[in-house]
């Protein structure tokens, strides 16, 4: 999925994309295709969307923990920090990083992009990769369950019990795919155009739970779903084992920048920067118990 999205942008359409549409599988970008950093200067300057600027897209609003105060340019939050770390490796000044708005659901449609890459908690899928290109992973994702504290799923979530609940999720998300592919509930999940609609349904007790990436789910439960006294009324029941899902930077199909960006990400992984940034910005959200679907 992607960020803390109580107001996450809508996917156009009203029916589930189904288990195979967003299946996570083969075709994951390989770091072996990366270009040496020393050779990237001319590549970057020759193929930037706006010459002399690294143009980076994300959605608006941009939420914690991926961004802070809805200001991608402040370098705070995991994804903002990753962008500026990439820029540093590539020798690009912070002042030459420009941010633009791109709704999540339009980011991976075919066509010309008005940015160099998009960072928006976009999970790599084979289906999406037919229309756009992805970088190597900058964050590996696990899905989790968010429910109201009063719901039975909080204490009763064996593999068999998980199948008995009514789930809801935003159309097109990997959380919805996880419900269909791995939990396989006895009742079809309710599908909503936006995540805020799914959250409203959860608060109204029209559904039992939402499946969403772990950092987003933790923040949602602790800081977004509140009672009239601003106290949390939801909880993160647990997270599921990894199924190989990961976030990648999104490029226009066959972008010539992809190899250099992959080199920068590989450098950040090797020198420990990615781990340090995850500990700083996501550490609170990843210490969640694992449960089996």
C-alpha cells in the first residue's frame, strides 16, 4: 500500500481488482542493473524532467511517518529523508530538489510523467510494472490488521477465526489483495473508493477490520482513529509475515534515470543509511507482533 492515508486519494472504479491484478511476484528490479555513481552525473543532468532540478512527486496530503507536517521538502519523515539521502549520494544539492503533487492512483497509469520519480509508498507489482518502472526496494513492507479495540478480532485471531470476519479496504491496494489471497475470508471484503471511506466504515462498525501496511496501520490506530476526547479507539492487532512486498520509487517506463537511482539506493543500503533512517522514522511502527493468516 502506501502512507498514513485517512484521506488517501481514491482509485477510480468501484470493484476489486482481484487477487491476480496486483499480485506480487516476479520481475522485481535488480540492483545489478545499476550504474556506478561516478558515471551518473552526466546521466542525471541530461535526463532530468527540469534541467538542473531533481523533480520528485508524492501525494497531498503527505502523512506521518513518511513525511512530517505535510511538507515533503523539510527532510523529515522516512520518505522525505530517503529522497534527500539519494540526492546527497548523487551530488545534488537540497535546494535543487523540487517537489510536485501526483495523486497515488494516477502515478502508475501509462504515459509521460511530469517528474523524475515518485515516492509515495507505492508497492511494486507486476501489473503496475507493465506501465511504469520501479527502483529496487527502499522499504520492505508487511501488512497488518487494524480494528476497533472492542472488536472480537483483537483477541480472537487464529487462522480459522481470521476467516470469519468482515474486512474492508480501499480498491486497488495490496492490503485488499492480501485479504483475498492470504486470509481468504468467508465473506467478500467490502471495497471502498478511498481509505477514509473504509476507516469511516470501521468506526461505524460496518466492518470488523482493515488490512494495511504496518507503519501506516500503527499510526492510524494510535493517532488517527480517535473518540470525541481525542483518545485512540482502535488498535493494531498484529502484522503478517512478509510476502515479499516492497516499496519502490516509480519512474516513467524505461526511464534512463532508473539505473543511477538504483545505484544511490544500493549505496544507502550498504553504508547503513537506510537502516538508520528506518530506525529513526519507522522504529515505533515496526515493533508489532506477527500473526499467521
